[in-house]
C-alpha cells in the first residue's frame, strides 16, 4: 500500500499537490470556526483570514522546492490568524505544520532550529498579545508550541532516516566498487605473475638450448663424443622446459581438471644443481659458492631466489661476451644475499639493463620484501645483486606487533 502510494506520488505530483492544498484549506476553514465559550473577544470577520489561509496553502504546495519560503509565508498566515483572535488549533495550524515538516526533512538541523524556534516564538507571542484574557493560557501557549514541535520532530526523524539510507547505499556502492577494483588488481597481479613465469621459463631454456645446439654443431666433426653429450643435455633441457611450461600454464586450469593434481611443484634452490649443469653444458664456466649456514626458505622466497639466478644466468648466456660467471649465496642473519657476476667489457649492453628480464627480477624481489641491483661493474662485466628476507611472514608479524605496541597507551 505504501509503495503504491509512493509510486502514484512520483507519477502524479501535481495531482497530489492539488489534493494536499484542498485538504489543508478545508482544515484551515474548519479550524477558523472553532472557539471556546470563555473567549472574551470574538474573532474578526473571517473572509480576511480565508485569504491568509489560501496563501498559506499555496505556499505549502511549493514548500518542497523552497522550504524556507514556505515556512515564512505559512508562519505569517498563522500570525495573522492569531492576531485576529482565532484559537490556534491543529486544524488552523495545519499549513505551517506541513511547511515545518518539509523544512525539517529537506534542510539541515541548524536551519530547522533557527526557523522552527523563531516560528513557534512569534506565533505564541502573537496569541498572548492579541488575546490576553481570552482563551485558556494553555490553549494559547502550550498547545501551539506542542503542535508546531510535532512536525519538527517527525521531519527530523525522516531526514535522519533518509541520510541513513543514502549512507547505506553509498557504502554498498563503495563496497561494490572496491570489490571490482580488488578483483581487477588480483587479475592484473596474476597476469603479471604468469607473464614472469613464462618469460623466465621460455627465455632461460630456449637460451640454454640454443647455446647447447650451437656448441654441439661446432663440435660435431672435431669432437663427436662431446657433441653427443651436449645433445643429450639438450634433450634434458627441452624436457625441463616442457615440464615447467606445463606447470606454469596449469594455474589457468579449472579446479575440476583431472590433470590438475599431476602438476610439478614450483622450482626452488633445490634445483640449482640442475640449472648449473644445464648452463655448463652450454659452454658457460660457472662457479658456485655458499657462505653461512643454509636456512630453509618460504616457498615464495625459494622460487624468487631460483628465478633470479636463472634469469641472471640466462642473460649471461645470451648477452655476455665472456664465458665465465660466478654465483654466490650468502646466508646472513635473516636475509639471503645472492650475487651473480660475469666477466666481459666494461660497458654492458643496453638490452640487459632495459629488458623485461631485469624488470621481472626486480618485481620478484619486491614482491617478497627484498630489493635488487643490477649494472655494469667498474672492472668490466655485469653484476646482479639481490637481498631477500628468509622469513618475510615472520618479519611482517613482528613489524605489526611493534606497531600495535606503539599505538597502545
């Protein structure tokens, strides 16, 4: 019923306004003939008051668009009626009551207080001055005060309810927008992660395979035995590439895929000997040293360390003019320091500094809370250095605990 009435009001606003004006006019006319036996002074001729009632009712019709003007005009009509000696009943005060309701609903609380209290004070004061010994004191003061306070109270509650509904809708819209933004960010992060994995897998294995094939072709006539060994290593390199590609692309599969359980685990430093062996079979002289006591790494840090070493050695295989490289792993306190160095000319090719490989290595290091530096060495060659936290989650929990202790009183 309420919903139908609201829909009808929205569709036929002029009809509703006309009916409201007629109803208020009828209330005003009816209220003008109400009096009490103890009135010492009869009301003035009522045609003048009818004119004031008409103007007040018309002002109410425009009250939703101009609530302040509506209150001023209807209050003036109520003052004119009180000055004429009429009893200020709720029927006679109906126009100003409706105007005060729209004022409290559509404006702020400060405006409501100023206009509302001013209207009540002027109306009550006029009733006391115009008819000092007429109607009962309560009817002239407390009655109008309470009747005019009623629409202010209901209008204030309506305004608060409207503001609350708007805030709920705003929060819902913000939450929906936030969810959409978070979903887009997650999709973008996942795409970047898959792109890094594919780049690392394809770039490394293809570079090593290309170097192995070139070396095997060079040694095919003069050293056929070594050429066969390199070709055997080439088969192992391509098989590893296929397995890693299968594991990487497997993250795009649905949960119900029957092949999802057969994916290979993420690579880590446990596969470093296999990586070193493949690079050596491609003709690269590698030296690996480990300093400090090796510590277990979280899966994210383990994968990041492996991929950074893999990409650094791939760059050496593809770009470096020298054929010697050194890998140093240093476990120090809560950080793992990785340094990959190769010999070569003093000026490094620009492709190595601006390519996607270095960008991916930096993104990987930053994603686990580490940092990475890469550049040409003063004495020639190129060097990649990264520092990764061994336990980034525990480190983050300690930082949060410290922040809570600082905030606590």
